């Protein structure tokens, strides 16, 4: 089989396209013929700095494909199932940037008739968004239609992959969603994703505009750049509101006003899918699967998430695109599964 492998950390040039034997699934594992691999920021960050316990790594946490074989203790009914995969390469050498991968059965979810492209976009972005939408004092543990009715959600950076996922999940749950963007083009993407209101922070005062829509403040903020936005976020939370920080775009330190955050009992929640509580993550997988089954989430430019396809042989270019913050979702087509 063809696979992308790196044996040392570094820039995209460490990625090599190699031939490897098709692996055999062990107990509790599935062998999946991968159709599409999703590329996330943690893929390039891992490539640059994470240790390689096995001495090699195939990148790719997310993907979609067809189950080809099962290991011991796994129901054979999985064979032939179309699945989406999440968190495949966390502390494991097998990622999704390959024609085949091994994955613990709990990290595969039935995809039904949805496209492989959609399946490869779900994992990390949608589970991150789910955590951001459920971690606050006012927020439910479980998302479903109506779960966020009478709630207002602010998505800082509504044109990114997590921002897009947060908009789609929040709208599915019937929230009023306000998204901030940096350009008219990105405003169109956020609107296509389903944002109720879009604010261009380069041309408008975010605090003033959000307060017009939500005079009492917002219930939760999905935050991509806390270092830049902390002062505004602090002015926009209602009593018991939460800022859920999932990235460090714009700086790796944040200054938070203490007294003004004490009065409303505000919460600043930091989010990383890989280490979030297991119960919360399991609920996220269940809810995202439900949203897919109900046709509530989409991908592509018409859904506010342009797709950029690469083949396995151009995995380096795919990683470079994500590292350079391309707008949209980067996918690697790995096989014709």
C-alpha cells in the first residue's frame, strides 16, 4: 500500500510517500481502506515537534473510508461499512494519510450515505466545536435540535474549519449565531454556514455590533484568538457566560480582567479534543453522528467550507496549505474506496 510517513520531525519535506505492507488489525481494531484524509493544524504541529515513539508516523487524525477487516473481539458486521474516523493518530503511528490504516473500533463511526469528503471533515473540527458549545454554565451537555434555543453564541473566526463547524452545530441546535470575520469574502462563507449575523471586525466595532444583537451578552464564545480578542470577549459575556478557547492564533498568552470576570461568574474554558474528558468526547461523537444522520452538516463552498483536494503524492503541499492558513478544508484523496 501507499502511505505518507515521516521518521523525523521538521518541515513538510520530511513527509515521504512509501510502500508498506497492508497491516493486520489486532484485537479491538479495524483495518480501513481510507478514501479521504482530513488535514488539521495539529497534523503539521505534530510533524514539527511531537515525539515519534514508534520511530515513524503516518499523519492524519481524521478520515473516511470502508472497513476491510476486523481484529479479535470486533463484530464482523463492521466489514464493508462506510465510516468516518477521528483522532486516529493520537499517540499511535497509524494515521489516515495512507491507502489503509488501523484504528481502534471506538474511533470509527458509521457514515451512512454521506460523502467521504464530509466524513473526513468531521473529526477534530466538529468535536472541538461540540466541546466549545457544551462546556459553559448555560450550555447543555448534549446537542440536538432545539438544545440551544434562546441561546446566543458568538463564533470568533467564523470562516475557519472549527468556526464553520461551530456555526453549523449551533444552528442545528437552534441558537442565534453571531460570527466575526476579517473580509467580505469570509463573511459570505460564515453566512453560508448558517450564521444569523456576521460582523467584519476590520470594519466594525465587534462589541458595539454584538451588543445591538444581544444586549444582555452572549451565552458562550467560541474563540480562535484569545490574545487578540480577550478585551472584547470580557465585555460580551452575560452572567455565567463562557469563553471557550481552542487555538492560540495571534499569540500564546492572554490577559483576562479579573474583577470584571468575577462579577458575572464568567468561565474561560480551554479546549483540546485529545485530552478533553472522555465522557464529553463520547457525547461529542454521538451528537456529531446524529447531526450527520439528520443532514444538518455540510461541506463545500456552499456550506461555507471550501474544499482543497490533494493526492497522496502532494501531501507536502497539503500540509503547507494548512500551515499557511488556507481558507477552507484541506483533504488528501488516498484511494478509491
